[in-house]
């Protein structure tokens, strides 16, 4: 295995200029690279409607200067932002929310009912992250998590609508990846901001065969039945494109939805095939890497397996940990 810290250190060096890398998409939507761990790994999406703005997911504290620069590049002031939508409260999506909200005087932070208390009082959220990464690594990646002022929180009930200067967007609760997850349906763009509930699709893995996608089972709430339901609920919106946090717009939705369903089933098979082994975590991680690298080679990716590992390392490790946590919950339930 490679040392994951080398990726984050490279990303920090690139952040010294605080110059955001933007990708202009469609219908007033811009992807801002938060430079979490590495470039093109994690996006915050800026939605601009008639001079007003909203951000979907924030990255970490280190990402905040980039988001503010992204606003400047689109000729927006911090006071022009009305909403910060957090699809869920995992820290690569929400770790910078408290610090960012201090810079956006008119914004409200829209959070799932199960997540809102933990952004207002983040002690348990921090403890859970330390449980995954350890204390030193957590501090290195996320710094001090700043609470979001409760008076500025909007709890996103299922099917609630939000108005951005006449642009209507709807929060839809979607579990599977996390119980505190919603997606944001945006009929104006014929799109949905999916957080992690439509998986991961890195642009450097695109080939002549199109976009490559795979589910994410980061600890500790993976639920395969709910993951399938989430994909179906997203597709029921009739989207023409989806905006993933990792990484941004995908458009071949029929094929990708099928790939997501088959990928969820493959992960379950991997976990169950190794559940009785004493070293099941390592076995699941190895099987996960074999599964994804084989799929990627079949998809026409031209790099060697070291190149594949350099892109998928973090996800393979965390997906394996998530599957182990799922097995532990199954065993506890079956008692």
C-alpha cells in the first residue's frame, strides 16, 4: 500500500495561491475544485441565478479560500450567497461549512434533520472521523471543525423546496451512503446534485467508452438496499445530468445507473465472500481493488495498475472499511 499522506501534501502545496480552478457547466452551474487530497477529487458546485448564489457542499476548511475566490471569479460577493446546501455531513463535504458560513453574511445552511445537530455541535462528528482516520490524520486533513450557528440552519425535510431568486430546487432524502444524506433536484438544469449517493466518477478515468462510475461505501452507514433505492429515486427525477461531489457532471445516466446497481451488488458479494475470514478487512480491500481495476481496464483505461492505484487508493481503503462496518452491523443484528 502507498502512503495516502503524499496526496494531501501535494494538494496543500497547490492551495498556497488560493486561486480556484473552475469548470463552467450548464445553467449557471460551476464546479469549484476544493483540492481535497488531490486536484479533481472533490467539487463544490456553485449555482448562480440572477446574481444570487448557492453552494452545494463545501470541502474542508482548507477549501474555503478557494470557494471565496470562485465567487469572485463569477463576479459575486460573499453577501450574494443565499444557501449552503450540505448533501451530508461527512467532512470532505461539510468540514468547511462552519468557517465558510462566517464569511457569508446572508447564507443559510441547509442540512438533513439527522445531520443538523452534529453540525451545530460537531463533537460526535469529529470523534467518528477520528475513529476512521486517527487523531493526527484527522487534524491534518480537516483542522478545527467550526460549529454552524444554529440560528442560520435550515433543516431539509424530505421533498422540501428552496427558492434561489426564482429557481426552485427540492431536497430528497436518500440513504444508502449515509442516513443523513439528501440530494438536491434542480429542474432548471434538468439535473440532480447527488453528493455520494450516485457514487464516484473521476474525470481522469473517462475513456473512449465514456464515464466510469463506482459506488462509495465509506464508513459507517452503508446500506445496500437503501443504496439501490437512492439510485432509483435520483433517476425518477428524470435528469439529463447529475452533479457528483466526486467529481462533477456525468451525463450517460442510463448506463451509469445500471453500473451503480451492479456495483452495489458486487460489493455485497465481495463482503459476504470474505466475512468468515480472520483477515477479512485486508481480503475485502484486495478484492475491491481487483474488482475496480479489472472493470477500469475493461472500460479502456490505458494506465497501468500503479496509475489506477494512485487514483483509487483512498476509495478502495475507505470502501473496504465501510463493508467491514456493514458486516459488523449484520452480525450484531443477527446476534
